[in-house]
C-alpha cells in the first residue's frame, strides 16, 4: 500500500497523506536540558531556578557516553548534548543500533562557527585550521552520533528554522510507514552561545530586565528568555508506552481564526474534538505579544482543559518542541503532570491524550498529538 503521494510543482513539494493503519510509537527517549532531565530520579520533581534572560544546559557527565578523552575534547558542546540525549534514548529503548538517524537543528554548531570566524579574523584569513569549520556544519551532531555508534544507515539533518524538529519528525514518520526502517533515532538540538545571544538580543527577542524562569509565564513585558537543549527519541512500529498519533504545521497564519480552524481540523482528522484532549501543552514563553495567541486559544477552544507550559524550563529556541514532546511523552508514560509545569486547571488522573501546540516567533506553528498506547 502506498501511504504518500508526492506532487512536485516548480517551487512546492506537497505531500498528500493517505489513511494508514500503521501505528508509530515512542519506544525510548532521552533529554539534556537546563533541568535535571539527564539524571535518574523523579520526573521534574524539582524545577531548577535561573535568574536572567538565558538558560544553559545542565551538562551531565559526558564521559559515560564518550569514553575517549581526546575525541570528547574536540567535540563542541552541542555535539556532546546531542550524543548524550541520543544515548539516553537508545538506552531507554533497549537497543544499540537504529536503522536511521534524523536530526533537526536551526542553529547547528554555533560555538565552532564562532571559533572559526574568530580565528579567520585574527589570522587575517591565512593559516586557518580546518577543524572548526568541519565541526561547524549543521549535520555534525547527526554525523558524530553515527560515527560513535558505527551506524551506516540513513542519516539526515533538517535545517528549517522553527520547523526543523517537525521536519525531522515528518521524515521519520514517512520512513516508518513506507517500511524503509524499523527503528529510527530522531531528535532536535540547538545551543545558545555568547555571540549568538548578543546578536539575537539586538532583535529584541529576549527580556531586557532580569527575570526568574519560574515567574516567566506571568510576565507582561516584551521578549522571552533564551534556551537550548537536545531531545532524542526512538520511533518504531512495535508497540510502546506512547503513541505518536499526529503531526501538523502551519506557516504564517493570517489570523487567530486560521489557527483555531487548523487545530479543529487537525483533531477532526483523528476523529477527535477539543473535549477529548486531557492536557494541552502550549509554547507560552512570557512574551506578551506572542502569548496572547495561547490565551485566546485556550479561552475559545479549550476552556475546560488543563494547560501546561514548558519554555520556563528549557527557554526559547527553534527546536524547543522536541523538549515539549519529551515532556508530553513522560507525562503519559508516568501518568503524572508535575505541578511545576501546570499553567491553568487541574490535570485529570487519567492522561490518555496530550496535544502540543507551539509557535516560534509567530510564524512557525506546530501541532503534535500523543496518546497512551
């Protein structure tokens, strides 16, 4: 059975989904973030507090996954973050070798890019070492994971701004449904550096005044807090604890009504209504201009549904939806919504369906539907 029909028209690639009976499950997951997500222990039992407008990853001991000291020394921080999250995901799934590795990243290896450009300026474009340039490419994370695992299968990196993780997720879904892979390691990863934070701050993306991350969601000023992190998943068709039911994206909607219609249509495709959602996770980030979308949405479509947030935990970055999917899958798997993530309402005792709605800078809107298997 052919699950996808592809139509190529000069500048557009349109994918038409046909109904498929094959289910896709999250078989394992791992996360490295500003919270205690890489260590064993209760799920987000304690929220780490930060003061300022930037959250940095709480680095675990990477030596447990990268035993060679020389190799680890040459790796950029974002590469180590990706390897750590990937290894945790594989360990959780109980496998050592995936059939494919797919990564989404918007920024790539910013630290190595900064090193290369700095040396180019200082050396007046002469006698440059090629190592920082080689390690600055966006596919370095996915490539280093493959090298470490000895994986010779399909390896791809998607660099689609706020849709980078969703594009990687879509590619994984297509491969599984077309049976070109059985188990896929897929993730989203981005970092923030001093250089990039300074540059992005000039665009007014971040708070000008210091703010505590635990109070971010109540902020009424412009801007948010920068973040970073890596979350990886093992997706497969063999039954797991959490089912990935749906994925949809919407680019530059013209109005709030278009967003609402898209969400209702997305749920209708899966024969669901807004009342069937047990928990709504939104990308609320403390930016007054962007959060109004979430407020209107919850008031009109989900007035009785408990809502949660995640960007006060990981900060804002293009692939933050990977952290949201990790958090949503953990909630379903453990049947527990920690108090530190709830924004409004009370989560029901049975958490069977979670809808994740995230937007990035008002242009990239994404929906991810998770269900208890």
